[in-house]
C-alpha cells in the first residue's frame, strides 16, 4: 500500500461482560491478529472493556434496585483506572505489534471519588503510549445511570484523523457500538410487569 492508504481493522468480537482481565486478553489477541493481517489501526467498540451496560435498558429504577446495585458494583470493580497500569497489556500489545489502538472502556476515576465512571475512548499509539482519552458526554438520562458526564473536549471538533496522532474517533457524535448492542429478541418492559 504505497499510495498512502492504511489498513484499518474494526474489531467486532464480543467482550467478556464484567470481566476486565478476560476483555484485556481478548483485546491483546485481537491486536496480534490484526497486525498479522497487516492492519496499522485497530478499533474496538464502545465500552469494550468490561462490556456495554445493556442491562440499563431492562432494569426498572425502583423495583430492580438491589440487582442494579450489584451489577453496578461489578462494573465499577472491573473498570479501567488509567492512573494505574489498567491498560498495560493492551499498551504492550500495541507497541509489540506497532499498531495504533482505539478502544472504548469504562474508566474509573482514580483521582477523587474512585466511584465515578466515564464512558471513555482511549487512543494508544504504535509505541504503546496513551495518546488521548476522550470522555463521552452523556446527554441522555438513561446513560447517566451508569456513567458520568464527560467534559467537552476541543479535539472533538477535528474531523481529519491521522494514524498515530492524538485525536478521538472520527465520529464524535456517533460512538462505536458492539454488534450485540441491538437485541432483536428483547421485549419492552412495562412498569407493571413483575
């Protein structure tokens, strides 16, 4: 590909829900696989680590409080703290394979409360360094059940993304979604149902 084009891999593997270590392992394996296929950029879905919180669509705010609290505690325990080495294996895999990685994570705030979660998009350079992290702004009330609002980031205005440069994903207004996000078998839950 001497014409300036690059091979991009969009990883559509399912995460291991609420298991950070298993999700990281899946990501490391996928990075090695896409690098072997010649890709220089690997893009993972929104909140790939530790999985998308699809339960917020099915659990009722009042009646399912205990179950919601238990699941949220597991989500919090399995989220990534970027102030520690939470993405270390993914960063090492990116450096080892010379691949730029864009991955959606649930980020746990390690500085203040340790209880705040952000829906974060992390860009890891081909040298393994974190080039950028973009907290997604949460406008919809249903998403506020699991994550906090992120700050408006000035890089969101950029539309041209060069591989290896700090920038959020190309469509800031349209986040990546895992393939399992849409559940055709799901039925609506009425407030009266038990």
